[in-house]
C-alpha cells in the first residue's frame, strides 16, 4: 500500500517586524534574520490535514527559521526609600492638620 504525504512551509515577512543580526546554524555565518509568519501545511493523499502558523525569525540568506524570543523587560529603578517616621513627627503633623481644620 502506498501512502502519499507531504508538507509545505511558507514564510511571509511581517510588516514593520524585527530584524536581528545573529549566527545562522545552517549558513555558519552571521546573517540578518527577519520576523515572519511561518505557515506549515501537512497533506495526506493531496488533502490538507493540518495547518500550523507561528511567528519566527527567518534567515534572509538560506531560509532557516528559529523560534522568536520574547524581549526581556528592562529593569526600572526602585523608588528611593522613605525615611522612618517617628511618633513625634506624626503627632506634630496631626496638630498642624487640626489647626488648619479649626479643631
């Protein structure tokens, strides 16, 4: 019995997508990779049975694709620590507030 199957991969560049310079595993050189929507189709007896779409980085030279890495969030500087407030300071602030309110 003959079983005829195949797969087809198509990559379409994402408008305003990322471009990255990195080493290509297939080319063995530093190449430019562009962000693409990669569509993989699987056929059995010329009937499409599966279609998978994912966003990947694709080498412009040879077409090798790699997973798209999520950029890490930049660390934000921590807020400066507030000085400790003593009971005397709290009492003084309350007296000022009562004076303003007329109590």
